[in-house]
C-alpha cells in the first residue's frame, strides 16, 4: 500500500470544505461565523454540533466529539483513517493510489472470520444439487437469481454437523465458535445452530456478515424463521438491516423508508426502491433512531398493515420525534406487509403509496380514534386529550395548526381552547455555549491553550516563559502543541489533532467550547501566565504550610515560614 506523506494528507484535507462534507450527512444552519446541526454521534435533541469553516473543524458541545474532516468521516462511517483519507481525496478530485484491502483492524476478528467462512459455505451450498429445492422455493416466492446474488442468500444443508466440522478444522477457539452463535455444543459434541434452512445474511454497517435469519423451505414442523442470537458483534436493538447497501441511495434522495422485515426490503429492492432499511421486527429503539437519522432527514415509516404494525408505527414515530425527526407514514390495506402488498398490487400501486405518505399526525389521529365512539362525550374527551398529548411532541407549527383545525372539527371543540392546551415550545438558541468554569485558574489554562492552538507567537511566549500548567492533562497538551510547532514551524489545529488520543481530544473539545474571540493581545496572554503562576504559588504555599504544621524542629519550622513569606511577596508582586 502506498504511504502518504503528511504534506499529501494536508493537501487532501484542504481540497474540501468541512462544511460541504458534513452537510452531506446532516442539515446545517449558519449562525454567526459557524454552522450548527444536530450531532449524529449521540442522542442530540438540540443543535449541539458546531462546524467551523475557518478552522476546518467540528465540535460537539454535548458529547465532546471533535476533529477535522477525516475524523468526522471515521466516526460517521465507522471506517479507519486511511479509508477516510481516500474518501476525502475522491471528494476533492485528488487521484491517489491506495489499496484499501486489509486496512481495517477489526476487534473480534476471529468471529468475523468464522462468519466469513460460514457465508462462503452457505453460498456454495445453494449453488449445488443440495440447493435445488431451496432455489425452487425462492423462485416461487418471486426471488430470482439476481436477488439471490444481490442479497447473498445461501443454504444450510440438512447435515447438522456440516459447518461445525469445517470450522473445527480451522482451529478456532471453542469459545469463539460458541460465541458466534453459529455453533452449539451439548452432550453430543458440536453441531450447527442452522441446518436445512435458507440463509439470509445480516450485514453490519461495513457490509460484513454478523448474523443470519434462517427460513424453512420444506413442509417440516418447525418455526418458520430462526434468527441468530445476540453476540458481541450483533445487537438487535442497534442493528439496521440493509444499512450498508442502502446508505448511498438514502443520502442521494435524503429519504429513508423503514420497514419491519428483511423480505419487505428485498421485495422493495426488486422494484427499484433501494433507499429502504428494516428493524427485523424488533422494537424500534433510540439506537435505531440515532443510526437512521444519519441517512437522511426525511423518514417514511412503512410497517405491516395490521394492528401490530400500527402499534409499532406509533412507537417508532414517538422515538423519532424525540430526535426532532417528524416522520411520514405509509399504511397498507388488508393487513398486508410490504412484501405481500407489492406481490398482490404491483410496483405502481406501491410507488403511489410511497410517493404520497400521510403526515404522522394524520396517522396518529386515525390510530387514536380506533375503538372510540366520538358521539359519546367520554370518548370524545379522551380522544381530544390524547391527540393534544401527541401534538405536544411536534415542533412543526404548521403541522400543529393543521392538526388542531382537524381536531376542532372532529370534536366540535373551539380551536382557541385546543390551542391553549398546546405547550409553549422553548426557542432553541444555537449560540456557542460557554463552558462552565470552576475558577479563574482553570480558565487561564484553557484560555492559554486556546490561543496556543491558534498562534505560533503565543507558543513562543509559552516556551520563553517556561510556564508550568498545574493540571497534568493540560500540561501534557501544551507540550504537545509546543513540540508540533518546533517540528513544523507552524500550528494548524485541524492537522495537530490527527494523532491525539481520546483524552486529549476531549480537552480540545473543551477548549473549542470556550466563547473566546480569536483576536488577542499580549496583555491577555500575560494575565493567563500570571494566573497560572499564582495557582502554582498557592499550591506550593499550601504544601509548605502543611509541612510547617507537622514540623517539630523550630529552626526548620522557621525556614519553611520564611519560604512561604517569600512566595507570598512574589505572588503579590505579580498581582500588582
């Protein structure tokens, strides 16, 4: 693999504007000189991610993620540094020759390897004589060879020891085999968890297989589907089916369609609807929402058309609303799921549904009216109260007003009365928040680091004065800044942070959160120096005072007292 020099990496970084890159992933709004948006790296209910075009950096005031364009892509795409560099080079139109194979250093590599072997085994099986009956079943379900190949569908044969025998020859650790969930050990030894089933692989965000859903295809008496158990790489509450395949399509269209089952996704994909993912029928979680919001700002929920699907749609929409995402909803008739609906009514009718979703509040009103008789006062009051509770979760004033008019008409309640029940929404300000300081000494250290990251002259003043930071973590960072400047004869914060560890990056995030002007004068820097020196003197006075109080020798006690007096005089002189 070609090694890139620091100069080449800097050229690649400078070939793009971080604002342009970040805004491809999340909506940004300009406030002052910076841009703000909801942070994609935590449950962000307010716009706490700041992107600075002047410094080419991002910083979250809440979760303290900070970095340049490379680090944003590494966090967002879950990719290594060299792959982020390649992505930025492609965006900036810079041609670099990098072999990305074998660049990912993945933890739990043995379990990944177990799944890699298992996947190759299953894929081979379906293309042998063992797979004829399974393929016939898939063809009857309107899953053709192109879809089988696209979604890497395989087959676990009837022999319940076929895969376990193969994996045991590879000398994997017994614990890893069992932890993978593919192999089970009991009194009869090792055997396969999946056998005599069509295997639908589950991929992680990097397209690696981490689990399966196995379906029966014969008339045997057995559960229709068996899914992989959770393991270190596979958490159902965080797993999104088809994420890796759908992410580019979702971002291009800025729209994500959420379904429940993988067969729904495969069927939608077969008619050209590719911006679609699924939760595999598990309850929608905040972790799901945090992942899905990265794919696009327009979310359409298209769950099964039955009562359970309606209930799941309510739950899913409520979680999305917590993230300030106002979804739209598609409801399918006759209790059909998307797979069944497309097979019965065809592509055009389904596309008409997807292209004309209803508002989340129209869906909620319809759901809340179920089993209520609005001619009855009690039911009408209950309906109005529940509708208002859900309206209070909506920030969109226009949608609230439209819904209030519908609710007023349905309940015959005065719209001003209903309007009075809506909670006043607090206006969210995205001004850069000030960091909470415990005292002036902490502020002096952080302030000095702030300007050292921006000015070589301040670094020179620091080196000439030989300032000793009282806080160890700040002291180490100051020396790293100084070392960077001596080696390069310049300071570039977005380049400097490339090699910092997480603890140092957290301090940089803290520094970035200071509401300080980029402009400074020497007097301000000297004030920081004096405050830091004052802190050091105070700490030394405290230490000597403790020693003096413990000392029994009068002569030594007097010497300690004299030293304390000298330090106090020096401190007072600095104050003057």
